[in-house]
C-alpha cells in the first residue's frame, strides 16, 4: 500500500470548513446533540447549541411535543498583515428537534436556561391519570 502525502493548499481549508458544515451538507446529525436525564420527578434535556445566541433559540409546546428550534449566522473574515482580505466566509442555517413530553405538561411547567452554548430544559414527568370514580344515579 502506498501513501501519498496530501499537498497543502490555502483553499483546502476554505472548502473543508465550508462544505463540512452541516448547513451545506444536509447532515444535521451533529447539531443539537441532546442528553436526556431522568430524575425523581422531572426530566432534564441538555442540548448543545454551539455558536447560537440566546435570542436565536425558540422553544414551544404543542400537542404534547416540546419543539426546539435555533438559527445560526456567522461571518468569518481573515486579513493578512497588510489588511488585505484573504478569506471571508458566511454561514447561515436553522435546525430543530422535537421531543414528546406528554399531553399533561403545560407551558408553565417547563423551565429553560442557556449558557455558553448549552441549553438546559427541565419539565415534570407525566403523571399517571387515575381513573375517575363516578357515581351513576339510578332513575
């Protein structure tokens, strides 16, 4: 087996960075990586959203599903020692995920915080519905 060393080209990094981002490849499997932890009376979602700003994240609850969406826009500019532009890139994209949390979870039950690229969401476990005792009147 022969090994061919890779030649270095300034534009290799540009294309590697640009086309290996999920926004351009359509591969979103690296976005919004989520850890779900079960506690005694609630669940904790720990969602990775690197590079996103707090104001670019939306959380909604509809029909028992917790919907999380985020967008990311960045502009990367590099100049040489003389101030000449040698590289400028722009990324823009949005992504979302949904989690079933149950029909009984209400908006007021969901707590969220965002710090340093990490979104933490807690919500209570769905309580079992106990059968209602009904009295039937005899006519």
